[in-house]
C-alpha cells in the first residue's frame, strides 16, 4: 500500500471510529509507529484529522459546534437505545430520586422508566419533562430557568440555585466530549455550569454517551473523570480507551 493510500484509509477509519491510537494503526497497516505518526502529521496539516496524545480524532472533534436536539435524535439511534436500556440498571429503588440532564440519550432513559416503581424525577429538559409527565409512578420536578433553544434545556442562575439545594440518589448526564485528561466537556458555558451543579448534587453520577464522544475535547470542562462514577457507552469503544478509562477507577459499561 502506498503512503497516500494508507493515509486516506487512516482518515476514513478515524472518521468512522471517532478515535484511533498509534499502536492500533501500526498493527493494522503493518508499519512502524514512527510511520504512523508521520502519516497523522500529514493528515493533520491537511485538516482531515486532529492529532491528540497517543492517536488521532476527527477534525471536527475539537470544535465548539453544537448540534440541535433534532439533529442529534437520529444520530447513532440504535447505540443510544442500547445505552439507555443498560443505564436502567443504575436506577435507585422505589422511593429514590433521579436527575436527568438534557439530551437525546438521557431522554431515552426517561422514556424507559418503569411504571411500577415510584421515583422522584428532576430535570432541566423540557422534552424529558413532557415524557415523564405521563408516568403516574413519577413525581416530577421541572427546573426553572432560561430555556436554550438548541438543547431545550433550562440554564442560568435560577437553575443552578435550585440544584445547589438538591441531593439526589442518581444523576444521568450526557456529555459532548470525554477524555481522561480533560474530563467531560461541552461547547456552552451555561450548559457546563448546570452540568457541574448536577454532578455536585448527586450521590452517584452516571454518564451516558455513545463512543464517538469519547476521545474528544470541547470548549468548557464541567467535570473531571474522578467526579463521575460510571460511563455507559456502546461496544464500538476501543479496548485501549476502555482500559485507559477503567484504570482511573471509572466503571465502564458497554451495550
């Protein structure tokens, strides 16, 4: 395989997986790690990928572009459905309290809540509140604040103030990006502030995110890896990345 062909193949692979390591590329294409690093440098200069420590991520992975809920709803829908189902194992027992962050994956969990288990549910998401309002077993609390159109989530000082007074059993959070070094991050400062308050309000924090979010870094960090208890993601997560995350003490569940 010529260098140009290998580089194109690498760029395609990075786009499909979301993150690849130098070692994995070296094994896959039968070249040295030094050759892989040169390939990644070429692709980075061309704007096709972005080099990160130990590998590469898609070119868009380090940008602050934020998609709306409509666009995200149909992205990796099958993976999100599996993640939501697996996340149900983290629900508290009858009488417990659960906090739902805004997001298309957290909304799927809300839609799957059992109707025979009484729970207190808190959310800043207008769509999630609408879904839960029809569940007779749920005592629903909708957080107030300014609603951002792009995420349909309440944000601002009012939202943060109420969260500061809460202590819930489990919080289900989404994230735009996650790495061991940078932690969990999102493009918007107000969203980050609310997520940070959610993390502080929960006895147990469970992050639900498909594998394309792992290995990315976004503009504003809202939590370090050691501030969350579990990550529920899909089976496309690279084994090397999973090992890196579990080495920090994080529980990683793939579905």
